[in-house]
């Protein structure tokens, strides 16, 4: 169990993907002599137990590698290359590229539920006057408003598109070509899309090309069923409200089954014999506990109040109410950078 008072942070041991400052004691618990080196690479996450888990790579990173390989192979065969991720970390990937055709395989890391792990992404390039990306077969199309692009457009997020275009431009610079038309496709994309959230989200005909950091965290945060029912049957359970809280909670409490419930905290029903934790950023937790937490404070958001006055009487009262609602549950409030703001056993 992590000690919230552990301030012995090794400043050189900061997760380069999330910015999470890692206590030196966690690294000391690891049996891997290369733990620090692995953490700095961005490919590995360390848990509070000292266990190392390997991150996967996003469809965006994999697609960028395929496109870069396709352009580079116009000048000769390519078997491996480097790609810049949106997190600013350079990763090396294997590709099978020759004569303008390149295949890259998606690495799922230690994520046991990544249905796209092992997926082949294909890119085909030909010389042109400028750099152009064409989304082909197996890449989903947006059919609902409010997603990453307009209805009818390919489901390629802005960060992934930027990453792919950068990879193409780097390949053009290396080869000396003025431009290239690159067609990106996913042969099994339509088939695998049925196993993802895409049909429910409004993406049809294939999978999405995504990736805000370029990496996939080594755990499942895309459960699509009844999240409240996920709490049943496990002795140690943890509920959190958002993706940031989920990622940090999994690192802090690796021995607990973590469930992302968002704003559905009213559905919480822990069993009497469970060791339960409610852990996350303050906003949703405090508002759930006391909807009037911001009344007469002059603050517009909970985050603003927590940052300015972490000991504000309304915060103290909201935490107390939360504890009254869940008397047998440990309540942990987190800062976005991973620091523990409050810990009520």
C-alpha cells in the first residue's frame, strides 16, 4: 500500500508519458536492475508494488510507422525505423517495407484486452508533388457529430494525423523526394471494429486511428457493460471517476480491481466484506458528496477551489459527507500530477 506521505521523490524518475512523479521507494521495490531505464523510455509503467508493466503502442503510432516505412522503401527495403510520438518520445518499430509497400504490426504491450493487438496496418506510397494521406479500407468513417472530425470523414484523430504526417515528412526529407501520396489501410479493420466501441460511438466500417500520447496504458479502461456489476465478486475493489484517476489509481493500488464509473457514483454498492476505495480527482467526488460544494465560495469550479484553498471548509465538509455515505470505504483525492491531496481511511 503506498504511503501518501512518501515525499522521497526521485526527480529523475518521472514518467515521461504521464508526468507522474515516481517515489524512489517504488523503484527500490523492483527486482529489475533496469527499472529506471525502462521507465525513462516511456514503454514501461511502474506500480507501487515495484512491478513493471509494458505499454503498448497506439494505432496512430503504428500507422505512422507503416506510412514512414512505405515512403522510405521507395529508395530501398526497410526493416525497422523510428517514429516520434505525440508525447515527444521516439520509439523504434519493426516494419516490413519494400517498393513503396509497408506493413507495421500493432504492439498491445501488457494490455490483456486490446483487441487490436497484433493488427497489421498497411501503407502504400508513390512519388507525388506533395505529401498526401489517403484513408483506405478498414479505417472507420465518422457517422455521428461530436467526434474527432466532421461526419463522413475518416476516423483519424488530430493528434494521430499530425503524428502520421510528421512521419511522412521525415521520410521525404530522408529520401530527398518532394512528396508522396500514401494510402493507409487496415485489412482486418472492418472485422475488428465490431469488437470495439466504434459502432456505438458513431464510427462505421472500420477502426479508428487514435493516440493522444502514442502509447496504450497496460490495462482495460474501455469496459462496455454494467460497470456497477464489475464491483461484485472481488475482495479488493476501487472505483474512480475518470481516465486520469483510473491511470493513477492503477499505479497506486495495483492489488485492487479498478472500475471507472464516471459520474455514476450514486450506483455504488460495495459488499460488506470488500476492501473498497473511492479514488480520483476531486471534482466529481466532492460534487457527488455535496452538490452545493461551490455555493457562496466565489469559485467557478472545484478544481479552482482545490488549487487555491485545499483546506477550504467546503472541501472539508464535502469529504466528511462522502465518508458518511461510504463509512467502510477509503476515500482518496488526487491531484492531476498523481499527488495525494486527501486520504481518509
